[in-house]
């Protein structure tokens, strides 16, 4: 990602992303090739910062993007991202969009088992982005964009049963229980602790864990993404600690994996293949097993914070500073 005034990979997020040498992984040949101009979009369409992506049960690709954040995006500030929630069908045609004007800083997206679309609004990364009465919430929509539920209080940044510090991602289990990763670096108040919060189907707070900021097992620092495997284990991109942590759904620590480097994005497919987006100068997509942590392949030459994999195995890597969604396919 090219350097900017506040370039995430080498300046503002140096403590979070780190140098993270890829070592032997970069020596591996990539099993994928890049496909340019894949999206079937209206004339004049422009990508914004790629905040997140997910795949629904029908194989549609849902994408969350946003307008350029001052000091982050490497490309000229020429617009893009005004309509944050996008849906591409299986032919990769843009067929649905919604959410304009609803968010301050959309950050995480999840399509739940019932097809509802969840979006987190992390709030501002920098003090100049603070807007009274905006941000720090989690929203639930039906697939047509009708708002069904809101968690958190607009403009209120603190860790509580009905408020968030800075919600970065959300995932919903088969029972409808809601898990939110809460905490981002950079942010206006870096001293506030981070956590994983759990809510019932109706939005009632159940519990949280990891709030003692640190690097011990079970502690989290700048938790950035969530994913759940076929066994119901919750995977956390514990970006500040440069590891993937694994918990059960009650918050009990199960394992930590550092072999996937500094994770910004996570995706687990139906075969329990784990895809990890790694930003920074030595970034890429690390591919391995969610069952035992074995790393099997890597896509290099990119630096995404987002990864999602479609029904046919295409890998989509989302760039924040680069403001584009890359598509990789197997030859």
C-alpha cells in the first residue's frame, strides 16, 4: 500500500501491523491469478475503501465500502463508496445497494444464516472525524435494506452492555446470537480497552471478554474481524497482538495461531478452509486449515484488509487504501 500522510501499514498502524516478515510463505508460488475488471457495474461506478465482504447462502457477494477516509486512501480522493452496501449476484453483476447516509464509518459486514445483513459503524479513526450523534453502532437489515435492529448508542464510545467502544465486525450464529469485535487502532482515544461482546437474538447483552488489554491468552488488542467454523468456534483477528485467537461461544479461550501473521480479515468456507487477509508491505492472503492451523498456500502481491470466498472458490481481497476489490481465481 503506497505511503500517504497517515499510511496505515507503515505509520499509523505500525504497532498494529508490524513488519511481519513473510519468510517462506513468499517463496511459494500463488495458486491463483488476478482477474481485472470483473465487476458488472453501471457506467461511472467507483469503488470506495473496501471495508468488508461476505457471501450469503445463495452465493451472492455482499460488499461494504465507504468514501475515502482523510489520510488513509492512497488513491486521489475522487469519490466512491457513497452507497455502502452492495450485492453482486453469482454472475458478479451489481443488483442491489442500500445504506447511503446511514453510517459514519461502516467497517464490518455479516450475512446471518437467515439472510439478514449486519453492518458495524466503527465511528471515526481520528479526532477530526468525530461527528456528534454518529457512529459506534451495529445495524441489522433485511436483504432489501429495511432496518430491523440497532445496537449501541449513536455518538457514544464506551464499553458497556448497550454501548460500544468502536465496533469493527459482527457475526451471528445459527441460534441468532450476536458476537461483536469491539475496538480499533487507530482511534481518537487509544487508551480505552478492547473486547468481544455477545448478545442474545433480541439484542440483550449476555457477556463480554478480552477487555483486559494485553497479549496473554484470551486478551485482545484491536480485534478487527470475526469468523465462525463448522464446529461453532469463534475466530478473532487479534490484529494488535498479531495472531488469530480461537474461543468457544461462551468466551473460553481455546487456542492462538501466529503462523497466519498479522490478521486484518478472516473468512472460513464450508470446508473449514481459513483465509486470512494480511495488510502491510509483506501482506497478502494466507490460506490454511481452520481445523489444525496448517498453512497451505498464499496469495502475494496484494495487501488486503478484507477477504471473502465465493461458492466456486474465487477469492476476493479488499483494499482499504487502494480502494478496490480484487478477484483471484485458480488457473
